[in-house]
C-alpha cells in the first residue's frame, strides 16, 4: 500500500485557502468542504496515482476534517483519482500529527505500507516513527520506486 497526503502532494487547494483568508468563505464553510470544486491536481498527480493503482493499494490520509468528506471524495473522483473506500479524514479535536501517526501505525499492523508521501516534515517524522519510508513529493516517490 502507498499512503498519500492530499493537500500539497496531490491537490493544490490554494484557491480555497485564498477564499478563506480573504473572508469569501468562513472557517466553518471551509471545514465542511466549501469550494472544493476549485481544488486542482498537482502536475501529473492523477496519472501517477492511476498508474500506481495497478500495482499498489492506495490510501489517502488527509488532515482535512471529516465534515468535508463528501465534498472531498466527490472532487477527487471528478478529477480522476482512483476511489474505493480509501479516504481517511481527520476527526475534530485531534492534532494532525497524532492522527496521522495513529492511522499509519494501525495500517502497518495489517498491511505492508511501502511509502507515505506528505509535504509536511512533521507528518513525515510521524511516518518514520512508525517505520514507513517517507517522501515529500510524488516525484521523490517515483524516483525511489524506479530504483527499487
Ligand atoms: Mg499536505
């Protein structure tokens, strides 16, 4: 299995973040997934994940709140990312690092996780503590897989 963070790795959500900081949408609207239709794939992320999907199970582990599940799922599907019960979102009240570390450590008890890709160094550190190879970008991951 390969586990991907969404924002900053597969998805560019800068338009939505801009709408939040300029007050066009409220924090509440942001957390329930307002304007997810402005999310765009980063470079060739869709093609890369589609290709990897033929060889690996894919999991999306995002710090987005569970309240934005439907909007996030729909947008990922619309963009062409492979979707099949594999989107994990953050419950209210947990910190992102703890939540990601907990989910990764649960995953490794049942599955071989060959990589965790996250643009946050703190989240990558959490992956390392669980013993998973970590990468900051999909291209770093691809370079590694080609060598392997
Ligand atoms: Mg991120």
